[in-house]
C-alpha cells in the first residue's frame, strides 16, 4: 500500500474508533471513507472505505478497502482477495462524483439524525448552524434500500448542493474536505437534530428567514465556518 494511502487508512481507523467511542453509531453500522488523490491521466475515482461487517476495534490499515471507479467504463472494482467494502460504498461514490470539494465522508445511524430521518423530515433553518451543511436546510433523501442505485441517486442529488443529508428511515451522511472536518460536521448535524427534536416537543419551531440564512451563508464563506462557530 502506498505511503499516502496507508496514512489515509490510519486516519479512517482513528475516526471510526472515535465515532464508536462517541456513541455516534450503534453496533457495526456506519462507515467512513476518504478520497484518494488522483494524479494520473486515467479517468478514475478512487477512495478508501471501511470494510463490511468488521468490528472497528479490530481494523488494521490493510483491512481498509481501496475502491476504484472507472469513469469511462462505469465499472467499479476492488481487490477481490481482500475484504469487501462496506455494502454502502455506492452512495460514497455518488457523493464524491457529485461534489468535487468533498474528500471524506462519514455515515452514521446516530440517534437524533436517524430519528428525524425516520419521521421523514428535513432539518429546517431553526438555528444558523444549519448552514454548516452548505445551505438553508439539511435535506432528506427519500427512502430506498441500502446499497441500491436509487439511494445513491438521491445522495448524489443532495450532495450537488449540500455537504450533509439525512436518508429517510436510515441515517446521516456528511462530507467535507478532510476526515477531521467530516467528523466535526457529523457531530454538528447530530446536535442540530437533537435540538430540532426537542423544539418539536414545544410546538412548531420558529425559523430563520431566507434572507437571514443567506447572510449566514455569506458570512461563513467570508470568515470560514470554524470562526463562525467559535466566536458566535
Ligand atoms: Zn447505513
């Protein structure tokens, strides 16, 4: 395994263990991937992803699966001698194809994001931090069975405009320019989902207007999301 890839694989394991320790996803659910930079001329998109059905505690860098998609032939492959990638690799591929700014993805069945997704709700702009996902809402992708093209297509549509989406009756997917930021966004969205759930107990939440959210989005772009979070 090339040095760069081994480094990414180690980061994936570190983040998987963190996700588990923080209780962000139950059992073997959830998965994490990172885009492998492509320096050659061939039209391929490659990413490293956690394998299917293996406890996060037992993962070694060699267990992280390199998935390669050939954009010309439309074929996707991995080393058949090694472990199989997460059964949800297809929506990771779709998110990378849809959004070139996304280099890392975290998928969880975290409690509150999943609760909202199971109520078939998107997260509306009840708090300015909703803009951390790239827009005025955190969208909901319609239900389709895991591993299906229909689910991947829904994710692709969401990731054209957002860095996070809920998947109805399933869970949460977040993407960012690196793994640390993707994990941070997962925690932000999970907290927003928890707050939204709590607000729903009080009645219909009050929402920020389009103009107010546009101002937040503009400010995030100017000052950076990190600063917005720390200072406000
Ligand atoms: Zn899942």
